[in-house]
């Protein structure tokens, strides 16, 4: 049987088809997210903190990402993963591993085209409220672009934030939940994740909320 030959372009296309970043949040012992290396990708950086400083934590016993803090006092944190997508078009997604006993005001955030703490797109999910929104920060000014007040997220559900051209979409698993068109941020930037106060000061932090399988894919 003869060998099958592949062109350089075919090999590069196959490599590009895989995730740019993939993190199962597996660790031998508990560690802060900024000290953790993803399965695919290079690093995590804590970009901003609202209120008293704290860090998201990789919980070794559950292979999950959590907030070790419990708070209703206007505290939040945001991280980005490296490397940054070379394309402005990318998908960031994360799985809700557990939402047992979680407060209705607990929120998580996915970031796209993140340049700095004043310029990025985001998707926010309150898994049990229920409430979700997509929006932007441009020069530090927040604008909500679309929202939903009917759909909750449970264990094993996936939040998928897709930013392609001027289209922003949030999916629950494979079902489109929110959609907006915006051209304010066109350059490529990092993708990331956050918890707690981003837009609303009443957002809670709760270690019972566990996240898993963060993935960034270039489109």
C-alpha cells in the first residue's frame, strides 16, 4: 500500500482545526489560576480585580475552576488566557460542572477581543437567576447589546461565546440564546473568563459554582 502525502497547507489546516487553548483545570494540588498552565496553551493572567484582591482557583479534588471566596459586596475578577488568537474571529466556551446550592446572583463571564480592562467584548451568564447578556466595554464605557431573562444553565451545560466579524452570539450548548451586531472592537485580542462583579455590583461569588473545560478556537 502506498503512502498518503499531505501538502503543507493541508497540514497547517489540520493543525488550525484544533483548539488554540484548552484547559480541563486539572492540578495535583489547589493553585491560583495565574499559577496554572492549561492543557493546551501557555498561561493565564489576572487582568483586573474589583474590590478586595482575590484569585480564582483550580480545585484539585474536582478538576474544576472556582472562586474560593463567598461574597455579595461588589467583588469580581477577570483573567485572559495565552496565547491570544491571531484572528479577531474566535469562539470561547466553558462548561458548568456544578451549580449545586449556588446563589441566583452568581455570575460568570467569557471575554473576547480583550485588549485591556477598558476594551473588550463579554458574555455574562447567571446560571440560576436566570439571566444572560452580551455587551462591551469601549474606552471604559459599558454597553449591553442583548440580554435574556428566561433561560437557566445547569450542570454539564456549555456557554459558547462566538465573535465573528461584527457578529456576537451566545449559545447555550448548540442553541442560539443571544445575538448582536457591533463594530466597536475589530482587532484580535485575548479570550478569557471571569466571575463576580463586572457590570452589576450585587453579583455574588460562590465556591459551589464549578467550571470546567475552557476552550478557545480560532474561526
